C-alpha cells in the first residue's frame, strides 16, 4: 500500500470552494496579505508574542479577511474551523535555514519547520498564496491552470499505463519461452513505479481542485487499478528470497528520485534482484493470479509443488491433480488454461526495445 502523503489533507482544506480557500481569495482581492498558522498548541504558543487571544471564535472567510488587515499572524486549529489568536508576532528559531527573503515567507518557513504545522502566506505584492509544510512548500494555483495541467498529466499517465500493459504481455511471452533475465523484471518494475509516481502527482491535482477534480479522480482510480498488485506478483515471482522481506516493491522504490529510478542497476540493487543479464525463472504467482476463482492457498500449493512456472506449464492433468486442493475438475481447467497460454505465445518473435 502506498504511503500516505500528509500534504493531501492540507490540499483538501485549501481546495476551491472550501471556507479557507474562500478566505484566501477574499484576502487576495482586498490586497492586504496574511500569515496564517493551521494548528494551535504549546509549540505554537511558545513562539507567539503580542496580539490578542480569541476564545475559540468560529472561522468564517469574512472574519479571517478582517483579521488579516492587521499586521500580525492569525492562528487557527488544524481544520481551520476555529480562530485562536490574531495580530500576533511569531518568533521562530532564527538558526533554522531559510532561502526566503520576504519577512512573512521567511517567518512562515521557519515556523513550519519548527512546529510541523502548515503555514499559509498570502502576499499582497505577489498576489499569490504559498503553503509551507515542514521544509516543503507549494503555491496555490488557479483552478483553470490546475485543470489544464492535470489533463496534460492524465494523457501522460494513459500513455505510460498502456506501455506497462505491453510490458506485462512481453514478460509473459518471455516467461513462456523461458528466456527472462533480471533486466526484464527490473524494467517492468521501473515502469510500474513511474506509473504510480505520475498517479501520485495527479492525486495532488485532484485534491487541490476539490469538487472540480472529481472526473480526474475517477480516471486516476481506473488507470492505477491493478498496478500495485501486479508489481507485487512480479516481485514475488523473482525475488531471490521467498517470501521477500517486503511484498510491495513500489513502496521501496518510492524513496528514489526520478533520475535514480531510471537507473536499472540502482533499482536492481535496492530490490536485491541480482545481476542484470542473469537468467531467471518465475515461480508462477502472476500467471496463476490470472485464473479466476483459484484460491490463494491452491496457488501457493501449486508453486511449492512444482517449484516454478515452466514445470507448471507442462504438467499433466494427473500431475496437477496430485496437488492438495486442486482436484480432477480444477486440474483439467488448469491444463486448459496453460494450453491456451502456450498457443497464444507460439509464433511470437522477440523484438528488442
């Protein structure tokens, strides 16, 4: 399962149509600027001086816009539903490095790093709103720009997803012909990781668009369907140790930069898949996963009994029937499936990418 990105919750709170986004748009229109801390506690109170306390006043866009007319910062709860402090001067640790030059932006970055709370800066000069989350930051974009960029990324994802499907078909053909090398496995997992990475970027767009991103979200779910599962099956087939330490290889590849993800040797080393040109044989989990209504326990029994896909592909009905949980009827179904698989790959010619 992909690791959860904490910035998505902040993006949801700032999506078009939310009270917080309406407040930011109102501040931009009145050209006053603002510094807003999302979250209140002892850590925030420790760096606040001056201003005044508001005893849990309900958050409204108009109320925040009025409070933003004063010079100091405004502090709300994490969900931006309650306002706790206004017109306060924030004094974060000045030893925290920052590349920002403006007073508000410099303070915001240091507060975000020191407290871990999201901080929003609305700049009247730049006419932009910037969100700081820890050491990261991003600028809020207009829905029109977001939608155009999201659609462009969606086209890219569709293209990569199509290539991933082609790569899986190619891997199946190589497996049947028993000519797979580690490089083929690595390339498939690289493609799957790139698909999920593009999908992760699109998820940010969909969340940032709020209700307007629902169509993007639906297409994203469809395009990413099965990617993690097939990557897990491929890794289970080829990991040098079984069961592997981690079932989901894409989680391990998530830490790599896009540049490092394109490095086959680095990916192979991280996943412990061995030398690139070494011949390898699959255990058969991915092929067996294609067979409808075949219980997981039976799949495991088949792999354990035959030791690999090649022996499975050419096992007789009697040999298949000997495996616990298979039975005569299922043995015939398996034999029929393997025969069809062998037929569809006959006459295939290998083409180098």
